C-alpha cells in the first residue's frame, strides 16, 4: 500500500489551515493595531455672561434686657427699611422678611459658670428683595447701610447674582467644547500625516462659572454668585481613532 498518497492530502489540509490561521492572525493584529492608534485631546470653550437676577440681602437686629422689648424694637425698625426699598422702586410684596431668630446673653461667674441671669436678648431678622435690575441691586447694597442714620441696626450682606438661562447655556458651552476637541484632534492628525477616524470616547468635565478674568478652578466646579459679569468654561476630553 502506498502511504505517500494518503499523506499528501493531510499535508495540504494542514498547510491550508496554517495559511488561514496566519491570515486571521494578521487581520486581527492589524485591526487591533488600528484600534490602538488613537488621539486623546481636551477641548474647552469659554463664554461671558451677564447676570439677570439679583438679590439684595440684609439683616436687622436689636438687643434689649427682655425678649419682649427686643422684639418690639425689631418691629419698630421695619418701617424705615420698607420705606427705603419702596422709594427705590420695590413694592411691599417684593420685600421678603424671614422668620426672626433670637438668643440670650447670659451672665457667668468668675469661674465661668452660668449664673442663670440673662443680661440681654438679641433678635435678628433677615430680609431679601429680588430684581432683574442687577445694577439697582448693586447700588442699593451700597446705600442700605445708611439706614443706621435712622436708627436701624442693619447689616448688609453681599448681594447675590444669577443667570436665569444657565441650563441652556450649559448645553451650548459643552457642545462648543466638544467641537474644539475635534478641531484639535484634526490638527494633530494632519500634522502627523494621518486621517482622523471616529470618536471612541468622550467625557465632559465640570463647569466653572467664575468672575471675569478669574483663573479659579476646582475639581467639583465653581458656581459664582458674587459678580454680575461672569465667565462660564466647559471642558470635554475626547479620544479619536486615526487612520
């Protein structure tokens, strides 16, 4: 029996299988190689915005030997505050008084122990007015302190400023940052003689809303409410294939 004739088909099959394996391996390696050729870029976009909502915030306070007297004196201060605000264009309905808070000042002996004797009662009450005229809010925050001349013990807190269309602006600024990331990737691929492929990964960073010309950045993002003029900055990190 001639065994050579039986061995030839087996050798052919083995050779063909080996060739196919090599082709599959080469194709897989080439595909994986292409997938591994990527460009990682970070795009950013900054836009200025002007606050269109402002809050004037203040606190009036009194101190008297009894709680009743302190509360009564607190109420006596309110008409002067209301008059000041109505003369500047606000209605009484726009003036929001928060619930008053109180605490006592107690007497201590020479050993630092409470004696049970109350020296005075303090009452505080916060008030707020809201306006779309942010310039007026800024002006009144500077002038409200003059109420001390009318016997009002007032503490004017820093005004707060917000932008009412921030939600839609966030979407817009993130889209612009994504476009900037793609533009950067295109420039890099051109410089290296390659074509930019599809986007494989993208991640949006936190938004930074800061006063104009501020370089403050935090990992959790900033939402400034102290300034009328602000800047919003969005960042997008993206990875593209190259061909």
